[in-house]
C-alpha cells in the first residue's frame, strides 16, 4: 500500500488521545485537528468510531492498557495543560500592559 496515495497512518493510541482531547478541550474539531496536524474530517471519523465502539478506550483495550500507558497519557495531559496555563499567563500580562499603556495615554 502506497502511503503517499492514502496519507499518513496513525496508531489507535494516537486516535484515542486525539478524540479524548477533542472531547475534553472544549475546542472545535477544526481547532483540535489543526493542532494535531490531522484533517478535521478524519478526527470526526475517529470520534464516530469511538462512539460506536470500533475505536475503544485505553481501558477497554485489555492488556494494551497498562498502568504505565495510563501514567504516560496523564503526564502528557498535565504537560499540555501546563503549557496552556503558561500561555494564558503571558496573554494576561500582555493585555494588562496594553491596558495600562492605554490608560496612561489618555
């Protein structure tokens, strides 16, 4: 099978994590897809598969769902949330500086 013709292949763990992120982030499918570098339609298909049970949760995958994998997934989630928090802190600082500057110019 030619991967150029059919596009990139993603493993089930990546797909599950992508759907988890889509569900838990509160972002649109397009936003999450763009962040992950996948097509929005593809992410939507993965979500449908997850709902129908064709793409199981890590817990439902039997021996593949080891405590080590769960810890890895949780660490990735924590790292992602910490990055988001830092970005928000910087954005707040920038907005505060701009508000102060605008007040001083009046």
